[in-house]
C-alpha cells in the first residue's frame, strides 16, 4: 500500500475496534497513529476538535510521504 494511512482511535474504543487498529498499525507501512483520550465510537460528535487536529496533522505530514497526492492537476 502506498497511500498515506492515519489510524485514529479513541482510548474508549471497543476491544474489537482496537484490535483492528492494532493490525493496521502493525501491517501498513508508514501508518500514522493517533490515540484520542476519552474518545470512543462517536468521536466525531464527542471529540470534534482533537479529531480535526489529528486529521489535519495527518494530512499535512503525509505530504512528505507522497508529495504528488495533494497536488492539483
């Protein structure tokens, strides 16, 4: 996989979802990971600011991995 991957999970994520996130972190080369304290499944509603910061940080940092992915054609 060459596309940038950013795994965002909450500290209150279910055991099944945590296991999925763990597999992604271990098996996707260069995958980024962010853990948002106190967040669970409804993270976009309960923790919108930390989630937005994590996503923007992930997008910005992925520019050095594949610079052309964000360029306008």
